[in-house]
C-alpha cells in the first residue's frame, strides 16, 4: 500500500521512537522472554515498515519478534491514524492484541500475559541509533509538511509525492549520519537537495537535520527550537551560503531517551 507524505513519514518516525523505548525495556530487564530478530540493516530498508491494506495499521516485518519460551511469533504494529505518543501494540498468532505502553512510555501489564519467562530478552539493536533515525525521519517529515502545504517560507522547494508513495524514505548510514538516498525526493529550484541527520543525538537538540550547501559542507535546516534556521531561510530566499566549520559531534554513552 502506498504511503502519503507527510503523514506516513511522521508515523514511521513515531514507530521508530516506540521501538527505541521497547528496546530499552528489553535491555534493562523490564521486559523478559522476548526475542527481537531485527538488524540494523533491516532498519534502514524503506520496506521495513509497511501499511496493512486491510486495517491501515503500520507494521514491522513478520518474524521480527518471538516469545522466547514458546517460539510464538508476535507482530508489532501501530494504528496509522493514532495521535497517541506511544501507540505500539503486539498481536499474537491467535490475533490477541496487547498494548505495550502508557502515554508516558512506561509499560502496561498487558504484555505480561504473553511473556511469562524470566529469561532475559534478546535484542541486538542500539536504542540510541533507533531514536536518532526517528529524529531524522521527523525532521524530513516537517520539511515535507511545509512544502506540501505550500508555505511561503519554502518557496522554490519541492517534494516528490509520486516517488515517495511506492518507495518511501531510504536512509544510509555514512560518516556518522543518516543520509537521505532518495534522489530528487526533495528539490530546490528543480535541483536535488541532500539531507542528513546525525546518528547520535542529544536531549538538547531534537531537530539536527542538515542540508548540503556545497564542498561537502552542511548547514542546519532547523534551529534547536524546531524553527527554520537563518541559514535555511537565507537559501530559500535565493542567497548563497559559504561553508562554515561543523559543530563537534555529540557523544553519549548511556541509552537515555527523550519522551
């Protein structure tokens, strides 16, 4: 089923945020007896999250999660039109539905009905990387929203809905950043716009998306409050930017996640 921007970019971003929290609970022992078979390469595939043609729910690939004790497959999904911050749920092979989180990201008791083992959960994903990917998607989604709504601040920018619908967003990890690989998905005056977002983020900067300004240099799309940056506004008004020294990369060892 084709996706529609910006709605489904935001939905993907929210799914990834929920998955990051789920991963933390698995790693810290809040959830036991759960196996996750998702790899980092899976996460970067544009086909990783798909829309169910019948229900409209957004779901991870089948076989991503199993009950360790019984081998029963669990499907991880998100209601497409949900506006809740943590709407992810599991379904079992009997089509039972188990909500995972309360609205603050803490665990509901529903999941204990299917996960009764004390065996530690198994997962090979870094929740910080998943959260950074979510933040990258959210930044791209906000840019798409302004372009699709034809806001004057993004005059000259284009977003290719026809390309996004069947292809989705393709990100590639390179030099510590998630790089947008969809050629000409975002354009300015008909030219491709290169976008990237850091693979390590902090609570103090939730809008770190950058755009290329030439000579392998980048400038911020947004300031730290989520408003368009002076550099982005200057380019949208037809001014040329000169490359500046990049900010030092942020490094955080503990898997703290912002809510």
